[in-house]
C-alpha cells in the first residue's frame, strides 16, 4: 500500500548541507550588478558620445569572446551566459579613457579574462579583481594612451573633444588654486564632479550615477555597507586631515570623494565577492585599508589616482584577513586549556 503523506511531510527535504537555500544565483547577481552600472554607462555616453558606447561595447564583446574561446580550447564548460565575463568587460570599459584606440579594450579584456580569471581556475578562484588587473596591465603597457583624457562635451553626437587634465591631475600638478581657476568656485567644482561634467575615465566621472547603482545593490542585498562605508569614510577623514598644505584639518574630503574612481571602486570593485573578505569585521578592515592606500597614493605618490592600486594591494591580504577574523563554529564549545603545572 502506498503511504499517503500530508502536505507538511511533503515539504521535508533530506539532503546534505548547506540547508539554507536561496533563489539567488550567480547569473542573477552578475546581471543585476551589470544593470546597476547602467546609469554610469548612460552618463558616459552622454558626456563622451558614440566613442564611449563603442569602447564599452568592444570591451564587453572582447571579454565574452575571450572566455568562450578559452573554455572551448580547454574543453571546459562554456559559462559565458552567467554574466561574469559581461560584467568584467563592462567594468573594464568604464575604467578606460574615452580617447584610447580600438585595440586597447581587446588587449585589456584578454588579460582580464584569460590571465587573471581563467588561468586561476575560473570564476571564484581568481585572486585579483580581473577588470582592475586588465586596467593595470594597460596602464603599465600603454602609459601615454591610458593617461590622455578628453574634455566632456555633453553632446551625444560628439565624436571628438579636446584633451585636458582630470581634476585630480590638476590638483596634483598645479594645486588647488589652479583647480579653482578652472571651475570658478567650490560649488561649481562639486556640481561638475557630482554630475560628471569633468574629464576622466568613462565610468569615473558621474559620482551620482555610480551612487545610484551602489544604493540599488545595497537595497537588493548584493553588497553590504561595510566595505563602501569604511572605504569612503577612511578616505574622507584622511583627505580632511592631510589633504591641505600646512596645518592639519585643511583638506577637502568632498572633492576627493567625488573625484576619480573612488565611488566606482568602493561600490563595484572593492565589494567583489571573490577578492574581498567574507567576514564583516574583515570587510571593515579591508575598506579602511583601501581608503588609506588610496589617499596615500593621491597625496604622497607620483600618481594622481590610487583606487586601482589600493584595491589590488588589499586583494593580496584578503586570505589573511579572512583567516584572522574567522567566524566561530555554531554550537561549538570553547575548551579552556589548563595551565601547565
């Protein structure tokens, strides 16, 4: 006779751990993060024209093609549909200047996907953020091409624009006085930085657009506040204390927060699941380390921007941080060791 089970009994599932399950998948998370970058992508297209769309699209296509070609060549399962290669290409594209030639996105995508991700074992095994390694390789290999910045035109039909320096570059080489001469006053400077009407990489200009995407990720629970808040907070404090000349507490934290890739790095790069700590206390330390190194490079180094280097350096310490802040085993009983007599 067949045993008739009640509805409650039919809901019981006997299986191996983990027993807590979620409808979220790697694919859904990757595509959601890509969607969160849509405001920044739109602003890049608005300020830098069709060239921005071309570069971002070329980077995405190159990243997806590189992953597909490598996995087919190695007889591995093709996983391009999970959205991770698309996201890597999108992030790399948003980290490029709008003036680079067409082969730069291709080279950067191959380095990011093949050398940084696939050779380490694929998604989940890479030590460093693939998009940042791709950008670092391009910066080292093509320093001149990667440091030519276009003046935003705020015209969608624009194809070319005059080259100029970024606000951080002006601040680094000519000081605050020159920066105020260019923008008029601090209010105009803050407005231009927040909206994105400044020279810079495609996704680093509009702080508001990046912040909108970051808030979306926080609301959906794809990232926690620990890394972005500690990253931005430590950078702001250090900029306030050491950012000015002469006495302490003379810096401009708002200018530094809105400039360069700080917002993009804090919400979309430093929070990468694979290359950042998984323990909350470790995430706070990771974020503070990123903020400290960013401001150290910006204020004392020879390079006006430091977000990329800061995150990559902290990626090296992620395993150590996770090991140091290891969570206690649930239900475990601490046994006190008796002192040796």
